[in-house]
C-alpha cells in the first residue's frame, strides 16, 4: 500500500500522548473551524488519506504543537 502522507503516525503519537481520543481531537478541530470526522482522522493517521499543507497547520494548531513537530525527526 502506498503511503499518502508522512505526518499520520506522528499525529497519532502526539494525540495519544495528550490523552485525546480521535473523537475528542476531531471536536477540537471543529472548534477551530476545520470540519473533520473521526473517520477522516483515522485515514490520516493510518496514511490512507493525503493531507494538505493547510490541514497540517490546522492539526498543529488543534494539538498546540509546532508544525515541524508533526514531522518525525
């Protein structure tokens, strides 16, 4: 299977480290104006869905991390 993004595993790692369920995290995303479902988040985290630069920025904002934190070191 082709990986559609490189940030998914790091998004999941940070989300879990902040003790957020996928539902809780998507609620945070919705509060900042990004209408995302739990299913879409699951696809991003499992690298099945592509992600835009704007979406990376929104994820970073919702997780309260720097954009570069979403890219594995």
